[in-house]
C-alpha cells in the first residue's frame, strides 16, 4: 500500500458502507451504526438494531436507510432514535436539508428494479411522497436549494448501459434527464454550478456537466470501478475505486482531481475494494472491504 500522507487505521476489521464526519467523530454504517473519534481510540455502537446502508448528518442528527426498508434517525450521541418511514422498496442513498429528507428507493426484484422512486419526507415525520416514480434502480442522490439530483443505474436487460443522471424540483414537478447512456452510475454530487458523477465498470470515469444541462466533461477516465462515495471541496473531486475482480480487487485506490480538470492525484493505492468516502478540511476517510478497515489519510 502506498499513500501521500499520514495513514491511520481508525477501525480494523470493518467494512463500512456509509461514512460521514463532523468536527470530532466519524460515523460509519456496517452491521450497525458506529461512532469513532477522529483522533483515534475506541468507538461506540450508536445502534445495533437497524443496520443499513447510507448515512447523512444534518446538524446533530443522523439519518440512514436500513436493511429492513426503513428510514431511521438518532442523535449523534445515539439518543432519540426513531423510525421515520417504513415499508420502503430497497432504500439506499439518503440526504437532506433543514426541513426534509430525500432518498432513493431502488425498487423491487419482481419489477426488475424498474419501479424505483425518489422520496421526500419531513424531518419531523409524516407520510413520504414520491418526487419521481418508475425509475430504473435509482442509486445515488444529492440536492441543492431547488433540485434533487440522482443517478439511475439502468435496466438489467440492457446490461445497465442505459443508466442516467436525473433531476426534479424539490417542490415537485416532472423529472428531467441530464445525461443518458451511462454505465453503472455509482455516485453524484453538486456544487453551485456543476453536477459531478462517477460512472463505474471496468472503464469507469469521473464526469461533470452544467446543472442546467450541456455536454458532459470527463475529469478522469480509465478508472477501475468507482465506488459509492464521491466528495467535493472548494477545488477538488474525491472518490474511491473498488478495483478489478481480475486483480482480486487489490488495485483499488483513493483519488482526487481538480474540479476544473487536470492531473489525477492518487492519495492511496493497493486498496482492496475501497468503498465509501468522506472528507473534512484536512483529511479523507474511507472503508476497505477486503482488508477490512476504516482509514484516515492526512493531508488530503
């Protein structure tokens, strides 16, 4: 393994899916929800009853999608846990703002995962509403002040080559196609002017396009299966590569590239199925499934 800075193993023998950070702690979802000090040291289990997938952090509240088809919340100290939504169809990615939560329902196997939906719910609870229906395996999600953006992984019969990048008004309205014919779109983020996404598969890429539409721009090509987890700071885009099955997933990596384009920087190489990503002002955090750990690299 090679890296560009100081690499710290925060948790050995862990395979996190979702990762978020605040000023002092890292929160990871594996077989439960865990809180680990950024400075290192013993972690605590915040919840072991509702294991799940992705996490979002809003203020001092954590929200996540569970294996049981629920949307769950608790405070960052583990208190005030409650289930906000039940009976969701394979919920996965989740995000939110001061008032509402938004998540992807991937759909049902009976419908070939072509009955996915983009959901919205008040943070105080209530009845979820669908902002978009009949989506083909909606996966990653992001929002700005006006729109919700998501990726569709596409249909099984087309080999997932008909994936797409979409958006719809937060207040409700017709979905809009931003980019089509995308293979295995695994992640999405937005800033003031651009949408960024990761196209997975053996010839993966990191792309961007203007939020109001236009031609996609490739920031990085030839990537080995970019994984869920894409992060932005003021200047750069960060992501993880799972690596190649032919290499036993031993050639995964953590990388970044300038938002305006330029040379790709490898932050850590020889990662085994690197997955999940979060950043703060100084560091990058990720999970490594086969080496089984949660890692922190400073500087990023």
